[in-house]
C-alpha cells in the first residue's frame, strides 16, 4: 500500500517543481514581443530619419513624401518592428 502513495507523492512533487521552476511561455513571450515591437519600430524610424538626413546632406536635396519614398517611410518602421518582435520572442524562448 505504501508504493502507490510514494508514487503519488513523487509524481506530485515532480509536477510542482516543473510548474514553479519555469514560467508560462505566454507570460515570458508577450512582454518580450511588445518590447521588441517598440524597439524595432524605433530603430526603423531612426533608420528612415537617418536615410533622409543622409540624402539631404550628402546629395543636397530634400526627400519628398510622395510615391515610393512614402511607402518606404511607412514600410521600413513596420518591417523593423515586426522583425524586432520576432527576434525578441525567439530570444525569450531560449
């Protein structure tokens, strides 16, 4: 009769150690994704601003916000934000 009790106790102990030693994957990945999204978006904004400043200074002309440049000014921060979120979630999973 003591064998099943010992098995239950050890199984319960093992389960409790597993539950308390590792936080939920969603609880770890959600803040990492948000931080990566914000950081990537900020990096994308700085990249577009730096590119516009380079064009204005080195080439001596301003960047107009029409056509392909408008798409780039919108797409680059969005792509960088998504990329930052993906990288942050993958690093949080380690």
